[in-house]
């Protein structure tokens, strides 16, 4: 059915509790920021609306809340590469060492150790973020290849089925990019671009195993996220009730945000830990297949760009960000 140990992943989650707490603080903090700023915007809109009639007040309240929500979303978008660098990658670095049975350094917190490992491999947040974006592009190309193969199968209704499957695979692949980054951390590579290229080739030649496990995890994660969404509908509706004026869409949106925060803080690291188990076990003893290297180069411009950066990168990690 799947090739990972749920018990081992849960154990690793407990052992990396400092990062779990950090993720909860960050993602629940983001949800709280959405609620507070949206509420403030709705309150300002409600006050401005008092200058007009009831319809004008309802409209201004809605747009005040919408502007507050949009401002928060814009700030979170700008902060995404630093969240990846400080929160996600640091957690992955510690998980890699624990999976390999390495002890944590004495006298140093997990958070500091994870941050130090990431800085050693990826000199700047912008470097890690650029590599992550290229990895996502290549993974999308591999998923597109699978969709193209399925579309030629002589099965009734396969086009509709393929569209649904492709959407599901995109969700599943969303967990794999951090596993690819974990390869660079695990190998101690001084050229993270080259390590990402190698990891993608290894992923490509084992895509059936990886996607099968990723699909199971996507189903588990999104089922649990949906249950959290249902549970949070009531408190989210209470939050909306406390907002000034009528912001009827707020309950649904805030429940989604609560579900997202649980998914990002708890469920995603669990899924990534499971996939790291599968990936490291599957590629053990393997070498990158030149045929898959050529196939990825042909199908993905992002992979070609990654190879170009790998060739141009300088070996010392502090100068990686200067690669062209």
C-alpha cells in the first residue's frame, strides 16, 4: 500500500518538537493576523459606512474587510521565501540527520542547528527559494508527462478522469519539493544547484514509487484538513459574528485558514517526513540515469535552467548566490 512507517514519522515529529512549536507559532500567527487585520479593515469600513445608508455601510464594511485580507495576503506572499528558509528548511535539515541516526549537537538548540545547516548549504534565502521554484517547475513537468501518457489510453471517459487525476497529482507533488531539497542537505553538497539536479533525476527514475506514496499522503492530509475545516466552522462563525457589520463570507474563509494552519504546521511536516523515508530508501545505491537526465532536459525549461546554474555555481557555499 505504502512504503513509509507512520509510527517512525510520528516519533520524528515528537523529537523535532521545537520546530513543530515554531511552525505552529508561525502558521497560527498568520491566521490570527488575517483575522485581526480583516476585522480592523471591516471596522474601519463600518465606521466610514455610518456616513451613508444601510446599504452603503454594508458595502463599505465588506470592502474594508476585503482590503484588510488582501493586505495581509500580500505581506505573507512577500515573506514566503524567508518562511521557507527559516522554518521549513531548518526543520528538514534536522529531520534528515535524525533519519540517518545522527545525534543533535550538545549545547545547541535544534532551531539554531537547523538554521546553521541551511546557511551552510544555501548561503542566502533567495538562493534556496530560487532552487525551490525550479524544483517545483520540474516536478510539474513530470506530472504533466504522466497526464499525457494517460490521455492516450483507450479508456472511456479517460479525459475527464485524467483532469481529476492531474489535479490530485499536483497536490501530491506539493510535498515532494522539500524532499528534493533534503537531498542537498543530506549529501553535504557545496553546489546546491547540482545536488537538486541529481535529486530530480533520481526522483524521475523512481517517480512511480514516489507518486504512489505521495498520493496516499495527499489523501490522508487533505481528509484530515477537511475534518479540521468542519470542526472550525463554528468558532469561525463566532469570529465573524463579532466583526462589525455583515461579512457573511468570513466564516467560510476563516475556517479554511484554520484548516490551512493545521495542515501547514502539523500535517505537512508529517507527510514530508514519510516521503523522505521513501525517497532515501528507494534511491539507496542508485546513480542518476543519463536517460532520465536527458528526458528532463528535453521536457522542462526549468530543468535546463537548473543545469545552467549548476555549471555556473562556485563550489564554496558562501558564493553560491553569485552564480549566473
